[in-house]
C-alpha cells in the first residue's frame, strides 16, 4: 500500500481549497516581545507578532522567568513521572492552591494543557455520572467537543449564547438526569462574551451543573484576573471553572477548579490526568508567579485595554471592518481562505507584521479572518504601522468593499 500517496491526496485537497497550514518559524525575543526574529526566507528578519495568545506578554515577565529559572536550578527539568507515581512536586500543589484561590473554589487540578483539561474533565463527567446529559453551546472549543465525544453520553447542542434555547432544551430532559451545561466566557474567534448570568440562572432553575471554559479570559478580566466570572461576581455560582496557563499567564498547562469532591473525582477517574507525566515543576512555579503577579497588578490589563481600544478606533477611522465585540480580540473578516492567506503573506513579507490567517477548520468556511490581539507591549507606533499597512492593502485588494 502506498500510504504516502493516500496522505498526499488529502493534503493536496487541503491545498486546493486554501486551507493548508503553513507555520511561521519565529524566535521570540525576550525583552522585546511582541517583536520576534523570523526564520522564514521571504519575511524580514524582525517581525511584530499580532496574533499571540500570550495576551499580556507574561511569557517574558522578569518575575515569571526568574521563578522558572530558580525552580530549574533547585529541582531540574522534568517532573519525572505521573502525579501518582513520583511526579507530584511541591510546586504543583502550591499552584493548585493558587488557582483554587483565584476562582474562590475549594480545590483545583492541573493538567498538561487546557485542551487536555477540557477533554479529561468532560469525558469523565459524562462517562461516569449515570445517565448524564451534556448541554453544549454550539460554538464550544474542539477540546470540549472531543471530551463530550469520548464521554459517549447524551449530548444536546444549544444555540450559541442563547439562554432561552438552553432553557427549552433543559426542560425537555428527564428531571432526574444529571445535566451539565458547558460553555465559554470569551469565544476566541469572534471575541464575543457569553450572557453568563442568564445562563447560570437557567442552569440553576433546572438543577444543572455549570462547566465554564475561561481559557481566553483568565488573567485578563476581573480585578484579580479570575476571568469574566470574577468580573461579574458569578464565580461562586459556577460549579467548574476551567482555564489555561498557556495564554495570558505566558506558560503552559491547564486546570479545573471546583469543589473538593469534584476535583478529587476527576483526579481519581480521568485517564487524561492519571496516565501522563506531570507538568515540569518549573512550569508550575512560573505559572504561580504569573498568576500571583496578575492578582495584584492591573497595569498590564489597563494598558492592554487601551491598546485594544486604540486599534479599534483607528480601524474604524480608516473604514476597515472588524467584528464588534466587548473583548480584547479584534477579528477582521476576509471570508475567503485564499485571500486571507494572501493578505497575511503580504503583511509578513512587506510590512513585517505577523498575523496568522484563521481558516477552516478553526472557523467555519466562508468566515475566514485575520485575528488581531493587541497587548500592553504593542506600542502606539506598532498600531499605526499595522493600520497603515491594512489601509494600503484594503485599497489594493478586490476584497476591499466586499467584506462586511
Ligand atoms: C476555548 C478554548 N479552550 C481550551 C483551549 C485549549 O487550551 P490550551 O491551549 O491550554 O491547550 C483553547 C485553545 O486555544 C481554547 O480556545
């Protein structure tokens, strides 16, 4: 059998429809973020990163870096095992306490990524609770969808951000079935934020458990970075809050927080927790330093909001359409995979602006976009340069007036 021919046939189809992914090879420059060195032949040596999920630049924060270096010097690199078999370090336990405190919960549980935390927690809840039904927002992240798929329990999809639809769907289920309402706070591709209070109220009315993904909100929203649930004073009404250490906290890893019984249950039954090597202790130490810093420092969040507002206003002034949303994510809709790729290529090659085209399957076909994430370390000059470049391209491209 010619397996390579089979692989290539499918890759060729991807290329033909414009959805083949090409990675930009970058070297982030510590101390100069969001500047990075590019190692691509057709890009300038130095580029400005406009699509990072290191939303606040914490990946280069002095305190965070020092915590990681100190922990490596004290404990070495890897954890050396699963949490169960020799892999639990003091740093993991301390980080779990930090996270439980962040969300005002009894306990927390670490995973190797946000993806794994969603996959492991939802699959375990759905599989282990007898007759469980998971009610999932239509636009939930792939990690939640995979978790539900693996759970093999009943799933019900409710209309995106529509508490009334959720209410109807909950009402149609048997009263005694354990129901889990799974949703996100900030949806990362459109940048919209859920009507959290209404969703919580509906879930409470039906006695359902609430499962909230705050991956694109932790560190960024709320007075201590506890996410939208903290900002809106709702954290105590949500049963499980899931988050990442890989985005605003600038490290890697994922977690859930909730009651002690809930975290112990997932710890005891989730294969995605049990059968994998724990995060390196140094990562846990760095993440804890990052969370601690953002619990008390609002400077990064304030400056980020300023730069987000500035970019939006300047795009508006030039008539460059972007999705209106209340978050830090600015999607400029292109609605064509080939044009999206071309625009990103020109921005990189001619302007040293790195923004990854967001195409299918990350977003539905026909909704391709450039997704900008201004941060506190983008300067006003960076913003002006980006807006100038987009203005020139907007005038040149045929898409200019075809996008909505
Ligand atoms: C909503 C959402 N949940 C979970 C994840 C996974 O988080 P991580 O990158 O830590 O695996 C992502 C990743 O982008 C996400 O967008």
